[in-house]
């Protein structure tokens, strides 16, 4: 309430304006205030101890605190069996790492540390680059920018045209680039996997695009050393963030082992008797009693 009362502007056009005025770290690329259009998710967040901000005339509500682990969670996880939901969550965390680091790893391995690549694969990679007239760094950055162009055009165009452009445009450009010898096929595969992985974690798809370019630049200049330093700096930055005073990387830093039951994986609902310690709440116990199932487990 204090932060909302401190906003002194002549108009609020959307909920995004409020988000930028009240967030803890306005200059970070990571969002520390979440948003949703789903009433069921807003109700779920309220029961977890979150604060939901509704803006008149806007279909998007804001909620705080917003933690990094929220990017790997969806409300559908709680409507399905915990086994597949846990598998999907692990896949989302893995997709985030692949999305931001795969082009940088490809650049570092091929230009600086060829010994890391198996001998059976290195031959085909070198042969694919024999006809390419550009350096590897320029080749990869060209493909990254091309995919960004296609994705942005698909968003801005009407839905019928945009969806076709996003699929057909990328396929045609990739095929023509390889057949004409401008880009190697391995580069197309690496960049494509990186972009597909970013769509698994859509809440921070824009963040992954910036991190992908940043890590690639560090790797293209300094190799594995630059990549490791950039990743260490990224992790340090993420750990230093807060959302309304709550650590952004909780329950991993600081560690709340009891909250891990609904972080990397989702255990069955009967085992989630307590609300997360990562988020301040007034009622720590969620489940006080359960139906008697007899001898069945």
C-alpha cells in the first residue's frame, strides 16, 4: 500500500505501468512482479499468501512476491497427476538452461575447445562449415537475429498470417540458407533447439532471448572461460534479487527444503500439508485432516 500510494502520475494506462513503479529492481532483466489473466490462478495465489493487484480496465492482474521458480509452474500442474507434472517441471528447468547456453556452448566448443567434441561428430561439423563464407560467430548471430525477426513478425501480424509465417518462414529461410551455403546445417539445428526450448518457459521468453545473446558474446570472445564467468555473474545477479523483500531465488537460495516438495517436482497433494515458507503467510498449515482411507496407501 505504501508503494502504491507513492505513485504520482497523471494516468495509469495498464497494469504494466504499476509493475514498473513498484518493483524492487526496475533495472533488472528478470521480472520480479508476476502477472496473470486467469481467475483460478489468482485465487490460488491468494491462498498461498500472495498479494494480487487488480487494475480497472485491464484484464491482467499483478501478483507479488514473484519467485523464479514460478516460471516452471503452471496451474495445470495441480490438475494432473503428480508424476507427469514433476517430469514436465524438470524439463522446464532444463529447457531454460539449454535455451540460454546452447549457442554459447556450440561456439565455445567449435572455436576454442574442439577436444570436447567426439571425433565422430567433429568431422561432420567441420565438413558442414567448409562452404560457409562467414566466421562462426557471425554465422550464429545472423541465425539468432533471423529467428528473432521471424518471431516478432509472427506476433505483430494477424493471427492467420502470423502463425503461418512463424512456421513456414523459418523453414524456408533455414532450408535456403543451408542449400545456398550461407549457413551450416549444425548451426541451424543448434539455434532452432535453443529457440524451441525458450517456448517451454514462456513467462521469461523475452529474458532468455537477451541472455542467449549475452552469453554467446561472452563465449565468442573468451571461450569457455568467458561463458563460465558470465554464468557465474548471472547466478550472482539472480540470487541478489528480491520481490517485495522476498528472495527471488527462494526456496533454493535461501534454502527451504520443505518447499522443494513443490519446486523441482510436485508431490501428491496429501503431502503438501504446509504452505511454502518462501512466501510470508499467516496460516502455515494448509491441510489439518484428511479422509481415512483405511489400509490403502
